[in-house]
C-alpha cells in the first residue's frame, strides 16, 4: 500500500467513514479575502496575505490526510479588472510567496504545477513560478496546482488551438479527437479531475474554474471566508462529500472516489 492510501485509511478512521468515501482530488475556489479584511477594518491586501497563509496550511493538511492533488483558484483572468493597486499588491504577494513556500514543498515532497497562461504575468512572478516548478519537479507526493492567470474558457480555447495545430501538421487526425485527447491538451493534463470542489464565502457560482474537469465533481459551499478556513473546515467538507452518492450517470453506484 502506498503512503497516499495509508494516510487515506487513517483519515477515514479518524472521521468515522470508509476510505472509499474520502476524495483523492480536491479543488478550491478561495473566496472572501477582501470581505475578511473589511470586517476587521484592514486593507484588502492584508486579507490576501492571510489567505496565502491559509492556502499553505490547507495544502499541508491535504498532504497529511493523503490527498493526491489540490487545485487552488488563486487569480483569474477576470481579476485583472480589479483596482491597479490591489492587482500590484497581489502580484508582489505571489512573487514572494512562491519563494517562501519552497522549503515546505520540498520538505513535504509536494510538486507544484501551474494552471493558466504565463503570458501576461509580471516577469518577477513568472520567474519565481518557473523556479518553484523546476525545483519541485521531481517530487513524488501531492500535486499542488496553482491556478494563476487562469480562465476555464481560455483553457479550452488554448487546448482547441493546440489540437488544431496538430491536425494541420498531420500528427493528429480529426477522428482521433475524443475526450481523452482534449483532456491531454488542458492545463490539468498531469492531474485527475476533482472529486470535490469547495467554494468559500457562500458564493454559488463556479467563476469560470475548471469548466471541463468538474463535470462530475461534488460541490461543497461554505459560508466560511477563506482566511478563516481551517483543517476542521476541510474535514467538514470531506464528511459532506462522504455522504454523497456519486452515480456518474448510473444508478445506485454508491460513494466512490477516484484514484
């Protein structure tokens, strides 16, 4: 039994559920940083910094409980519309955070990958993102997928263009284009589709996140603002997931998690 499954079994025992009821792949729409800061009378960037600390803590809890991949929606392509000062603060945060988190990623054997377009990111962010991915490339533990300058529709457009180029070059026939082919050309080609999608701050929308990949994901929406999201909050989401019946279009399949 690999270390993932050993940790999953321990998690299931702690939560009083079966190992099959624990999701292996989780995605999170992290929302509420600004509202958290406003409630405390702080500038919005303080909320983002606290949210970054939460992201690290949640990622490490995922490692501990045996999650195979965690995708975090950090900055969408639509977020460039925010006030320039806030965007600049966020970009500064990312460039520092990507350096700050490296020792922890290496200690915990976590591999970082990027979801989104590199083009458009400031040089400092792009450089540190590439450096962190290179440093962690050989790690064999949990995959941490950071969605930065990401858009679900843009991802599908990019995949479609790549497929079209291969068809034009004669390396791919149109008849070979199927779901597997499309998935292979997405940003998430190296990770499985999420079993569980979590959204914080009570928002009831997916905000252009993983449009292809969440076709059969279970959703969990919590009123907790992202900076207040703790290990206990993740356990609560897992317990909610555990009592879903995942049918995948069939009948009475029962709870099931992907490998």
